């Protein structure tokens, strides 16, 4: 099914016209298709048919409560990296027994919150963290379930900023010494070793690095079992890429077939942490053209969304397709699509051939459902955009647009300056 079709002359999300949402909600706004999210989640889950598995959506990709609530209603779990994400996952109704907690810098408060919530497991990234978790669990009179995040030193062949499983990266514990780390963990009184975790990077467009990492993990799990350290959960992390432009990532089915072959007969429960592959192409950022400007060298489309709304182009030089919301627009233009922020790095596209949308018209920036709103900021004191979830013919405002009061509400002026 096509989730962003043109119908009656305008781009829709499922059965709802984006022009209609723009008029009623204002711009910029993020819009997500519940149907697409549901289909991708089910496809992921179903492609591992025959295996015990838990699919933990990576909350960092899209943490909107409405989106998480919809996924929770499908039985989805959560991969979290902070107390804030845990709070969101629980508020959304995600079963704590389906929550895996990664991150190199968990604080004692966050650990306590997660232990008391009864999460599935902590993915441990250092010995010091293990010691602190042991202490916190002891204080609470509980045992904390853990997996060790293994850095397998596999090249994911993706953007350097989103590679995580190389020796030089800060993540996990190096595979060479990890047997010792496990032996150490197994002796700690308030730690229960239950799993092994690895996440080698994001936006992977080949299956081989996943297979290489899985082989390393399976060998490790066998070695651990020989020493009576029994691993129940193998957590593969996330990382499956999507099509932004013309990339051809492996299908979920190919990815699943390749991994299944490696783990057959190991008696493991598989855990996955997909973010982008579920949410990336579920969403668009809709923005209005404010002005156009022709200089000697360039044509600019100045729009009301900016790098504070979608930072991926600025941060990673990432490509996002941009289309006109109105189906038929007269003329084409090669333009830089830029926001209103006072930085040259504030762009959504550069030298892009586009329908020549005039002020008052709308563009939709596609593939913005993952790492879009979650990386938005208030830079230049811009209230953050609204978020809308479409399901069939209905839409829901799942986050209202921020107001000026939201910007200054948490701040205060020391009394001595206001006399
Ligand atoms: N699990 C762990 C431990 C992770 O660190 C990540 C992503 C995921 C799962 C989800 O990966 P995914 O399936 O979405 O590839 N801001 C960047 C992406 C950073 C990804 C960080 N970790 C971007 O906009 O491309």
C-alpha cells in the first residue's frame, strides 16, 4: 500500500490531505502514518516467525507518545537509552519486560528507576557501570538482569558518525576481553547475566556486517555456555537501513533469513532494536514556503522549517527527498531549501531540482519519521513543530505546537534583577 499518495491534486498521508492538516494545524508539522508503522512492525516481527523474539522499537528514533502508544498496542517493546525514554515507554504502555536499556553513561538514578520498573535487561557498556549497577541493585535488594554490549569490531560501512561497532568507537566492551568481563559479571551478587548485545551502526545497506557480527556473538555465547554462563537473550541492536534516495537496503525478509541461519538451534530468544527501519519512511515534515530569493549564484526557497526541526541534512549531509504537497506545480527550479535560522548550515536540501512552489505553498520533506523530531531543538527560540498521527481517514495531534510560553516557562529571572 502507498501511504503518501497524491489524491485529488494533493499529497495525502493515508486518507488525509496534507493541505487540510496544514490549514488546520499550521506549519511546520511532522506527520506519521500509523498504517505504515504498523505494517513495518508486523513485517519485522513476522519475518522471524519460528523464533522466540522481542522487537524493541528504538525510542530515540521517534519518541512521540502517540507513536509509541500505537506500537505498544501491537505488542512492541522498547530500546531505551535514558530515564526520559524509560518514562516515555512506560507512559505509552509498553510492557517493561520488553524494555532493553543501552547507553554508555547510565546514572544511579536512572538505574534505580529501571530496576524498580522491572525491565528486561540492562545492556552494559563498561566494568565500572557493572559495579555501580551491582551496588544500586543491592541497595534495592534486587538482582539486575544484564547483557554485555559487545563491540565486535565489524565495519558497518555506513556514515562514520553512526558507526558504533568499531574498535575506535566508545560503545560496548571489546570482544577480545569480553569473556573476562562476563566472568566478572557472573560473580557479582546482585547481577544476573541473561544476555549478549551488539549494535554495530545505523543505516546499514548490506547484510554482511550483520552476519559477521552474529557469527562473533554466537561463538561467544557457545564459549560462555561451556563455563555455565547461560545466555538466554541475543540482542542484535538495530541498524537496518532504509531508502532515502536510491539506496537499496536488504529487505526485512533477507535480513531475517540471513540471521536465522546463524542462530538456528541455539535456543536463544532474539531481541531486536530497530528504529529507522520501522519509523523512517512513516513520516514527513511539512513546511510552507515563506519567500523565494534569486541571487547571482543561487535560487533559495526559504521555508518555515529549519535545522532546529530537522537537523539530519546539517549534521550528516543527509539526503531527504522533497516533494510538493500540491500535485501539479508550474515549472521546476534548482534551489537550496533553507530555513530561517541564522546559520549558513541551516538547509534542508542543496542544489535540488524541485517543483517551483511559490510563497504560501507547501513542500513535504520525506523519510523524516526517524531522528527528525527527536533531534529537534529550540535553537533561535523557535517553538518546536506539531506532530500529527494519521490512521486511515482520521488524524490526531499527538504533540501540539509549542508556544512562546513553553519556551520561557521553565526559566526565571533572579529577583535581584527585577527590582
Ligand atoms: N540500538 C542501539 C543501541 C542504538 O544505538 C541505535 C541507534 C539503535 C538501536 C537504532 O538503530 P536504527 O535501527 O535506527 O538504525 N541520529 C542518527 C542515527 C543515530 C543512531 C544511534 N543509535 C541519524 O539521524 O541518522
